C-alpha cells in the first residue's frame, strides 16, 4: 500500500518556480524596499514566477521593544509599498508576496501580507492570526489579531496559501489553508536566536521550527516555503535557514544561517496528488470526531 507506484499517465505536471529572498535589514524603509526589489529582479531573471519576501521586510524587526514611535513605520494596504511592488510584479511578470506593517485605522494595526499577481493586480491581504508576546517578540503591543480568516490566493501560476511566522507553529492554520485548496503554503518569517542562549538551545529551537513546518507538508500533502531574515538586530541574531519542503516533508533547499541569500526552486505541484493518493491522510480524516478541537482545553470531570 505504501510503495509509490508510477504516476498515472493522465496526470500532468504542474511546475512552478518559486523565489526566496533572505536578507538583512536597516532602519531605512526606502533602502530595505529598494534592496528587496533588487533581489526580486535577480530571482525573476533566474526564472522565478512566485517570489516571497520575509516578514516585515521594509524595516528592522521593531517588536523587540515596546516603543510608540515604531507605529510610524506602518502604512495602509494597499498603499505606497504595494503600489511600488505592483509595478515591479507587472514589469517582471511575477507574483510577489509582501509582508508589511499595516495601519488599518487610527490606533488599529496589523501584521499583514499582501499578494500581488503577475499582472500587477492586488489580490488581497492576509492578517496574521496568531500574535506572540515573548521576550524580544512583543508583537501584542503592536498588532491586533487578524480578522480576515485564513486565505488562499488564485495567482497566475498557482493557488497559494499565506500564513505569517507565529502561525507556523499551529497545525490548525496549515490544515484549514490547505483544505481551502492551497497548493503551496508560504510563511514569511522573522525569528532568531537570543544572544543569551547557548548553542544547544538555539539549535534545538531551529530544529523545532523547521520540523513543525515540514510536518505541515506531510499532513497536508503540499509544498511549504518558509522565508526568514538574517543578520544581527539588537539582542537577536536572526537564524536565516529559509527552506522549502516537498509534500512529504523532504527538505529541497535550506539557506545559510548567517548569509543573505536568494534562491529559485522549481516545484512540481502535481506531486500533491501522488502523495495524497498513496498516503491518504485527507481521505481518512474523521471530521465527525474533531469538535473538541475548538475548546481551549479539555478539562477532566
């Protein structure tokens, strides 16, 4: 049952090239945006059709402190950055996944990712659902939890699901997005090692971060693309390590922990049918038994 047979003859390959941009940032929004666009151009020149940028790429990761002045970094979506990136997407015929700090209204802010199609069209936004509050990651100070629900975007090249950083620890988010038809799960991310932690702790944390996301590939039979930042910012050393896993969790590519990198990887999306057919996790789901998952905790009597 579990030995892979040759693909059915009627199955057609559905291949798409994805571009990852792992970079360090400065305090200048203009410099960061220009740098990101340069990287988008580079991966597009190498054939990338869908390009994912890291979380909050237009600034330093400001959530390491609680500082009211950082709200000045926010912008409307659609707005200046999406307008600029829309022109680039149209010029290069690429899809761009852009994570930005959104000002929705006075006093109301979100951690939001916009998706721009290959013709420059703004396809919509996803607002981060899970908001952390840990030392060095004081996101609840800045971000209101998302209210868009989980989203998929029908782009020119594939139907994609976009989640953001802390969302990546939650199998429910990946499952729902996959059930909505996402062929690839993208995770713009900003996560790193604390300088106060030892090497063993740091390594264990990175391994957990990658493992949980690879498990989303396995459970849902889809590719996962996770794009993190690199470089030292204050007490945080972002661990890079951007990676792609196939629908059975095999790592197809992993970036350096220390260097800025961009990468183009061809994905065969028809593999989802192959893996889902031979390991039919979706078929065997007992959806009639899952109601308790909506409880915070199942207390004993």
